[in-house]
């Protein structure tokens, strides 16, 4: 595996270090929509191909994160990390 491929594999939102960050988002409502759009693009149709389990907002080292827990059809549970620092608490 090449170094770039390893970085790409780790950068899918599987930890705080590799949290997904949407640089074009300016407001909280757009950010939440982008999170669920990302999940649908990556995992398929919600309530059919994956199921929402829980959403948690945390602070870590001066940044804010959403952690969305989903359950896939094979019963596996995933935590997907999003860096929401730039748009957390910002409204239209």
C-alpha cells in the first residue's frame, strides 16, 4: 500500500484525527445536511441500507466534533467523525 493510499483510507472519518471536514459549510443547518448527505453517499439509503443509532457532539483540544453512530445491514456498528468547528453554533 502506498503512503497516499494509506492516508486516504484513514481519512474517512473513522477517528478524531481523521474527522471529515466540510470547508465550504458556513452554517449549522448546512453542516448537518452535509453530514447526512455524506452518510447517504457513502453507505446508501438511510433506514434501508443503514440505520442511525446516535449522535454525540464533543469538544477535544479546542475543536468541536459530531460523532454519528450508524448500524449497517451486516449488524456492524460504525462511528463516523465530523469536524464541525468552523460552523458549530452559526445560524443563517
